[in-house]
C-alpha cells in the first residue's frame, strides 16, 4: 500500500498506480512488445524505460479520483 501523500500526487497529476497478481512475472513478460531506454542510460537497470505492452492484465490500485482498491476491499463483507 502507498502513503496518503502518494495517493494525493496521483490524483493531482491524474495518474494511476497499477498492480498485478504476484507470481506471474514469466507470463507478464510475454506481453512486452518493445522496450527502450529513454533517459539516464548510465543508471543501467535504474534508467527510465519506455515499455510497449499488449493485453497486459493489471488492476488499477489507485485511480485519478482517489479511489483505492485496498480500502474498497476492506469494505466488502
């Protein structure tokens, strides 16, 4: 889970935070169609990448309206 500050910034900048089911990395890697470094190539694995994917199964954990999938799950009985 992310802090309230992160959730505020996601809402402010109209961004989403995506998550996936754990343990399916090999499957998810088959959905990557292209990848390239777009900034800070000298940082290696920490560089900024542009990744093109197709049919990548993800969940929106935090949306642009402040919605929180984890909080919603706690409300379900």
